[in-house]
């Protein structure tokens, strides 16, 4: 199974916000991340910019 590290880009800075993420869904302006153990994290106002399976990295960006 592919698990992602999630990076948030905001105001030109990058910050790791989650690990072991297996699912990402954008709904009503919120990106909902689910990790391998089923825990949810929500990121408001972000868009999914990059999904890189080789690096196992998911990049979100806030305007």
C-alpha cells in the first residue's frame, strides 16, 4: 500500500503536516486526509497540487 507524507505550502514555506496518509479528498473547500490507522485530519482552504507516488509525497497549497 502507498502511504504519503503530506506537505503544506503556505506563504512560500513548506511544512510537513501528516504522515502515513492513504486517502485524500477535497470536499466543500476542505481537504480531508485519512491515515493508515483511520484517523482524519482536515485542512481548510487548501488545494491538492502534487501527488508523487515515487517520493510518496502529497503536496497541498494554501493561497
